[in-house]
């Protein structure tokens, strides 16, 4: 059993917070928190969430003390674990990332393409500011970054701060869970050779009890009998077989870019607009003194299972378990095609040391080109996000595989720059 004296959630006012608390309650035999601190710049929303999670803990009979603050120093000081889940500019900024690229026949998506680039640029300065406070007031803390785009933000933190950071996403655990269900085995039996970057990764092999069942999973995808499996692996099956690896959910946006963009252009609402409506219902539930548990509606958010990724990670660090989990870490040679200081998402040994990546070797040739292309975009996006240089920004936008020309890069960038200017201090100082 792990006892954590202080655990801080940065972006405490997020509608996701009750999911993390629900995970803590479910795994109370593994982990107990003495002091849970919420930090947010939106005090009102955070109060609603704070009330909700106090009821969750009380209803579960747990003694965890809960506090909400808008003071960064107070929030992070002496924390053992800090989870970051911020969204600079909130949902309205996401909706702009989704809508503006569509005008240029580019996908509008919060972690991919031009929208993902701008989400990174809004988020990097805020994340580095938080990291500076962590470095000063809680230098021993583990900083677990859920904030999207998780791979890019984590790389910015590796390169430009001294905090102990691990990047996190629910995709690996969700994929493991989905494949286990489809194959009728326990989740612990499934081992995925997960390689690439956050949201841009491929499963090279699926192993069950050491046996390679990758082609069986492909057969199941082709059979279309398991809706959950087909949702998670939506890429065209012939393409999957040609690549001979399983592309992550988000790779549909690369492999089927024109088709998906055309579909999005026809949809009446973007995902961000749908989430805004959902959040109205969620926050109403959080304000309701009779609501004692995580509302079922939270299951409609993409990250509905994120505590299943976060809590095992925290437990394994705290207990020095040295088990294997796929997280975002500094490459250090794990993928031999990438620089050492690039962020990658690969299976890692997790313990008190943090996350040691397993050596994955070189990427299969069928995916290496795209992977290197996306990696270049990510690293250039980090660079521009820190320097605030227009030329660095243009280089990054042009390096995105979805952006077809430098002309288009400049047009979409200029429109997004103007739309988001108030959240981009590095590009618009003063
Ligand atoms: C998945 C991704 C997250 C992302 C979420 C979006 O969980 O891994 O990185 O934030 O989906 O969900 P939403 O409900 O905001 O569309
Ligand atoms: Mn994710």
C-alpha cells in the first residue's frame, strides 16, 4: 500500500478530475492520498469540482483531505506527485483549432495537424511556468503530464525544464483493454509492442502469453464483429495488412486525411462543441449536493478511462515495481531512428527511477517515413513554442505531414495566429 502525503492536480477544474478520484477510490487498497490539492486559474469551476470530489471521497469513506487553490506555489509546494491536465483557452480555443483548418481542406483536430500545433503553442509557455514552480518548490516531485498534445508538451518539458516528467495518455491502456476483450483473454496477458510517439504510434506485435497474435487481431478487425475493436483501429484493413503493424486510432487522420476532412466539413458540430454541451451537464452534476459518484455521462469523454493509466503509473513509481507500462519518455536510443532527446511513447520499466524505455530498435520501413516526418514536426513545434520566432513557426507548420505546401502552411498559420493571439505570449509579447 502506497501512502502519498500530497498529490496535486494542475487544471483541477477540469471536468475529468472526478474520473481520477474515482480511480483512487477504486484502487484504495493500492494507494491512499492524505492531501489532494486542486490548482486552477478558474476558481469558480474548480470550486464545483472540489465539492464533487469531496463528496466522492466522503461517500467512499476515505479520509483524504481536499483543498482548492489558485496559488501555484501553495499548490505544488512539497507535493510528491503532480498531474497536469490543463487546457489553455478552454474549449472555445479547441473549437477554433477544429474549425479554421477545415477552411483550407485540412483536418481540424486538437492534437493533430495545424490545430494540434497551436494547442502546443498555447500550452508550452503555461506548462513551462508550472514546471518552474515545481522545480523550485517541489524538486523531488514526479510531474505526470496528461496535458495535450502530450508528447509535444512532454518533450518541451524534457528540453526546457529540470522537472522529473513522464508523459501520459490513455491510448495504450485502452488498446490493451480492447484487444484483451476481443481475444477473450485477461488484460495482463496482453503485451503490446507499442512504438512511435503519443497519438502517432503503431503496435508492431501483439503478444498473448508470448505468442504473436498480431494477424489474428487483424482478422478480427476485418471480421467487423467487435465494434469496440473497430472503433479503436479504424484504419482500412488492407492498409493495415500492407503496413503489417496496427496503426493507433489517431493515424486514421494521416492515412485517410482527405476523406476524414471531407466528413468533418459536413458535420454540424465539432467534437469541441459536443464536449462543451456535455460539460454543461457534467458541471451541473458536480454542483448538485446529491451527486456522490462520478456521473455516468463522464463516460462519453474520450479520456473516460484515464485513471486506469495514471494510477498504475503512480503506484509503480511509489512502490518501485519495475513493471512495464507504455508512457511518453525521453528516447535515449529506444527507437534508433530518433534523436536521444526526442519524446517517444514506448513500453517502459516503471519504478522509483521513473520510466526507462525498452529498446525497440528501428521502426519498420512501412511506417518509418511518416514517423520521422511527424517527429520532425513535433520537435520543430517545441522549438517554435519556446522561441516564439515566426520563421521557426513556419518551419514547424510546414513540417506537418498533413500540410501540403508552404503556401498553405502560411495561410492557415496566419489565421490561427490571429485567432489565438491572446494565448500566445511567445509570439505576441507585451
Ligand atoms: C483520448 C485521448 C486524449 C484526448 C481525448 C479527447 O482519450 O487519448 O488525449 O484528450 O481522447 O476526448 P474528448 O472527449 O475531449 O474528445
Ligand atoms: Mn491521449
